[in-house]
C-alpha cells in the first residue's frame, strides 16, 4: 500500500484534465447572480487543500429571492401545467446534455470532492442522467384513482405536485444526490430550490446551466450555494416552502425536522446516516466475501451512507477471511483520484480527515485490534490508509458512530441468532448485506434486520427502480423508484353526489 503519484498530484491532474470553472454564482430565476451580500466562500481541492475558486455565498435573503421565483413559477408558470409528456421531453433533453458533458462534469466532481475520475465518468454522471430519464418516463404516468361508489357518492383522487420544494444535499455524491432530488420533483411538476454542500458546489451550478439550455423554464430549478447553518436553515424554516427533502447527517436531519415543526409544518423527508452491517456466513466463498467486504467499506473512500462499516464473519472461516482481507487491503491503491490505477482518493476536507483519524485513535484506545492502516498518507491533502480493526464490539464508538471514512470494524460470530442481534444493535437502519449460499439463511436474516435495503450476495446494488431509504434513525421517505415521486405529490380527493 502507499500513496500513488503523491509527488506530482497537481501536475498530473491539471495538465490532463484541467476543468475550467465556469459557474460560481447563485442560479435564481434562470440567471446566474451574485449573492445579495456579495459574500463568497472557498471551495478546495482535497488532494492538496488548495483553493479551487470562490463561490457565491447565499443566505436568507437569497433563499427568499429563490423561493419567490419558485413560488411565482409554481403558481403562475408553465411547468406544473404542462402535460407530463412535455415535462418528460425537456427532462430527456436535460439528460442528453448531462451526458454530452460527462468528461468535464466528471473532472469537476473529482476536483471538488476527491472522487475517482474514472468512476465519475463511467458511473456517477451517467447514473445522474439515467435518473432524469427514469423520472422523465414517469412524468406522464402520474394519475389518481376512481374510487368505489358508496351510498350515492362518486369520488376520485388527483395526484397534484406538492408545490415549492427545498432540497438540501451532502458532499459525498454531489451529482447523484442532485438528480435523485431534482428528477422526481421535476417529473411531479414541482418547482425547487436546491442547496449543495459547501464543500462541493461546482457540479450543481453546472447542472443549473444545463437545465436552462434544456428548456426548463426560469424559476423552476434554483440553486443556492452557501452554508448549512445559513442558507440551509433558511430553507428548512421558510414559510413558503411546501416540502423539504434532505440528505445528510442524522444530527442535521433532526434540526430540519425541528425547523419544519416550528415554521409552517412543511412535509419533510430525511435520508440520514448509517452504520450498515455485512454478515458473512461460513458457507461463503472466502475470497469473494473478502473482496465484497473491502469494496463495501472502502468504496468512495468510505464516504458513503451505506458503507459496510461493520463486518460480521462466522467463526468457521474467520481466520482465513482475515488473512485474505488484510492482504487485499494492503494492496488497495490510495492516491490521485484522476489516476485510473487509484482505488481511493482523499477524504473530502480537512475536517473530515481529522474526524476519521480521531475515530481511529478511539478504536485503539477502546481496545480494538488494528489489523492494518490507521495513518494519514502523504505530505499534503487528506489521504488516509485503508484501516481495519478486529475484536470490535457494539459498545465501542467505532462500531456505534458513522465514521464516513475508510475504516472497517470486524467481529466474529457463532450463530445466526447472534449475527442478527448484533447487526440490529445500532440506532441506524439504512442497509445491510448478507453473504451465504443458503436461501433459508438469506431469507431469515433479510426479514430480521431492521434496515431499508438488504443486499444478498452483492453490495451497493442500486437501481433507479429500487426504492431506497432508512429505518430507525436513518430517516424516512424514499429516494429512487416510483416511491420517490410520492414525496413531491399530494393526493386530493374529489367527491360528487351521483
Ligand atoms: P451534513 O453535515 O448533515 O450536511 C448535509 C447538508 O445539510 C449540507 O448541504 C449542509 O450544509 C446542510 N446543513 C448543515 N447544517 C444545516 C442546518 N442547520 N440546516 C439546514 N441545512 C444544514 O452531512 P454531510 O457531512 O454533508 O454528509 C454526510 C452525512 O450525510 C452522513 O451522515 C451520511 O450518512 C449522510 N448521507 C446520507 C445518505 C442517504 S441516502 N441516507 C446519502 C449520502 C450521505 P453545508 O454545506 O454547510 O455543510
């Protein structure tokens, strides 16, 4: 293991990819504008900590302007009144434009978030376009029901767009999250204000530009970059926003819910943190299971809400599994995310880097065994070695808290009952994985785990058509699937005497 190309990070990246930063202002009512205060904030390259550019810092007054534009466009503009098929056609055009610019968008995302360029180009950005297409296809299939007549009444329901929507997203999947929020809301006929995370504002602004080119009317999609405590809080407490869809930490999710409760009781959906277990039974192919566990914990540098950060392995294969896992972890390549050979880039920022390292110190102090990793890598930037602890129990902080970094907590179990009990011993309930060849075991465990998604013999198996969301303190409301449309629709009942 070791940092790859660490000496020449900037040269390698900027000469080859060098994305130009074209959009740094707020996007309100179809125009790029400065913030009212004129304030800006820095966005940094996590490979070096250097400033990439400054971006307009929106706050309450800018959110007010964006809401005004979205309200006007919802109450009087064409978007909610267009036939679904017409909205769908514009969304398809939007998707085409995203794909046409995939290289530049992938490079921007790597620069801003430290995510692998190859993965952004092959998966994240195409996936973002495919979300748009999925919901574009649904836009003309939104309809209510004719209800049974009872007594002398005839009734039917209408599925109406919920109105002006606020969307607040995190930094770990800036493009995917942007389109998971925006696509179903557009299909439903809503208008929206989206706030990207302060660490990763660049691709969201680029998408605003493409939305305009695609023909999305002014005021429908507004992007307010800024800080959570300011612009974010202004969205969640706004009196004229009808619903807020949030993805981020459980701590901030709680604040969003409080703000909705003390303002206008807007509808809230929360996609929050996780501490997902992966349970490996002793009939598994040990080599494949070790690959899956490593991938589950380290993919996207562990900055993924469903990371398999707790791995439970049955005792019969435990020793062999550990040997293979550690060997593979030592061969995992950390370095410049523009380099196609690299598997793990830097953590998103200094704060996240320090947070992950401090959890690693906790793990050592709590008595877990450090099998590999545990250190920061390189002279500059926010790189961390893939880190694996064994002998972890659920009382330890490294098993309780979401670390959001390349850190795996490993434990041995004897029986299926023990595995289920320990996997459920968490306040989170986002996802879980099971590795076994035994269908009965897979069925029993998948029904017994309190989590919103269960992956059997696979991990991170996302699809536009598969609803995704949490149980317990991982939140409520679904992204993905036709389920996500319901966050942006409300049902009206119409009744008439026969
Ligand atoms: P947070 O710190 O919760 O930030 C998420 C967003 O909320 C950011 O845009 C942030 O603004 C904003 N925010 C912060 N304080 C706010 C406030 N008081 N009012 C309104 N908005 C506020 O999360 P993060 O660190 O960006 O992302 C990591 C977390 O997201 C992890 O817990 C992870 O599990 C979770 N996550 C969950 C999922 C799903 S689908 N469940 C997916 C990805 C990530 P700033 O830009 O100023 O920070």
